[in-house]
């Protein structure tokens, strides 16, 4: 294995790429992970690589990825950065970073030689990804498009950077221009060479549209100042009405989708306070006076958020022959989803879970979806199916296809979205099943004397 990061901070990225893209390394990973090698390199999988540093700190032995080092430094009040700067905040995080955004991690477009701050290390640096298909085309990686849902509370954020100390005497300000409304964030303080995420919370329109968002910065700079937000309505993809004559003789039950989810977020805010240093200025016979020759001291307050969830899929209450999670095909299933946000941040920093939708195996988990209704809001939000327009009794269900194979699990895949933080949107993937045994035709009978 090539040296990923040496004591001198040197690495050979070309050698690193050759090694991890080699047949030998990929076969070793496939064997260790229990994945068929040919299937792995067919494009269904990616390898996420993180360099690890082994070191001694305060008499203790540690091994950490760049992300872990950044989190540890935040929790320890900057102890690592003060004593291990070159290793944990320069050589390790800069050993690998993405040239293209992927898996929810942004491409790195910043400094590639200097000391890095915790926020950039945690969110972006110290990772590599190996694709087994063609690399995505190059595009505007500094200003990617963003997708929001209609009628939703969202957070739009940018990362502010500075080469000089920003203090209450000379703070930065950021202005967001969105749909004719101006949102201004004032009095941003950041130490020289560091950064902070700055954000605005706003509510999207009730109709689908494309919105151009522009950002104006005073006193600092940001890599992203204009981008396009696509506002979509998920309620436009409702599955068609199932009928008793539907057939699908060549059907094969698909695998569950492998959608990206973001379960945790980390961000923080700089504050600044004055440390007085009083010095006596002697004027000889005329006396003297005290002069405050103090300085500004910075303090970083870190925040985090995480999302968890549970899902229950069961036969509808009026299915006459259901038993527990077993039912006949052709009847409806009901769903209960609970998504819970855990955070130490103020409400101005976050939104609660707002959106959930489900996709179904009869459509290969594609094309159609059901947008769930939120029946309970707050940090622990609850969702169910909306009333089905094809249900005689307006039941809150999804009808299983009558042709679905017997002795097979019917599994619904649900995603919970729109839990927004300054570090992006938290999301979680959930699934549950009912067992199909027979069809509703089996419940029809003729009584002859």
C-alpha cells in the first residue's frame, strides 16, 4: 500500500489512485466485505476511502480519520489543532478529497496546502471515492443545483471564509436574495484563515417553479454566490388505479433501492469577546492614564443534529382475512412512519421533519410514489398514507397488486426528507413488509344448495 500521509506531509496521489483502482485491491475489498467481485465492479457499488493517522497525544495512543480528528478537536476545545496542527489539520485531511461531489460530500475547491478548519474537515476533506463506472461529467461544482419541495420550510446556506480577523469592529454580512425578498445576516465574526456556514430559513412557494438564489457578501468571500433551486411537487406521481384484471407474468421482485441518506449534521458559529489588557501610560509630571491594549478572543460553539425513524407496514384494518403481517394480495396496506430529530441547536438553526414518500415493488421502486400526509408535527413527526382516491371507503392505504407472487414479502420503501440544518438536509431511508399468501380471489365463493 502506498504511503497516504507521511511524517513530512508528502503523498503521491497518483500512486494512491493506482493502488485503490487496481484489481488486487478491489478483489481484496470484495472478499473482506463478502461481495461478489464481478457484481461490485459492475457499477452497483462505490468504495469510500478514508486515510487514518496513528499518533500519540497527551500520552495516549490514537488512530483517527480526518473526520474523527475534526470532531475530536471540536469537542476538546481545539486541543488537537494546538499541538498536532500539521498532522490532524493539514496533512491528514488534505491526503484525499473529492474532485466531484458524490454521496452527499462536496468536492473540495479550497486551499490545498494550508491548515484547514474543523468544519471543512468534518464535511468535506479526508475522503476518496472509487467509481466502477464512468466518472460524472465535469460541471459547476461550486454552485450545484438544489431541489426543494413546495410549501416547505428550508434552509439555504453558504460557507463564508476570511483571510483576516473579522471582529465586532469589522464584521462580515451576508445577504440572500430569494423570490423578491432580501434576508440579511449581520455581525458575522470569524478568525483569520477560518470559515463559518451562514444561512437563512425560508418557506418555498406552493407551486412548482425554478428559483434563482443570489448571495451578496461584505467583508469576506464565498465560493458560491448564485445557484438555481428547483421547487417540485411530489404529489404529481401518484400510482395508477389497480384493477382486478391486471397481470404481470414475467415479474421479478426487485432489490430495495440504495438511496443516499444523511443521518447526521455538524456545524457551528463563531463568537468574539474582548479580553482587556490595561497598561499604564506615564506622562511624567503631568501624570498618566490607563490604556486598554487588549485583544479579541474567539470562541466556537459547535452544534449537531441527527435523525432516526421507524416504519410499520400492516394490512388495512378492514382486510377480512389478514393475520398479523400476513395477507392476501389485492387488498390495501396501511403505513405508520415516525421520524425524530435530535439536536442541541436553537430552532432558528433547524426545521422539523416535513416530507415522507413511499415507492413500491410492483413499479420496481421507480416512476410512481405516494407522498405521505404528516399527521403529527414537531421534532418527532408522524406520517401515514393519504386517503386513496381509488378506495371505495377513502381508506388511507396503498393497494397491493392482485398478481403479486405468493409466499413473497411485499416491501415498501419510504424516505423521510426536509429536515433542514445549516449543514444540509437530513434524510433517512426506512422499509417494512407484509407477507403475501394467496389473493383476494380466494375470498370469493359461491354458496350452492
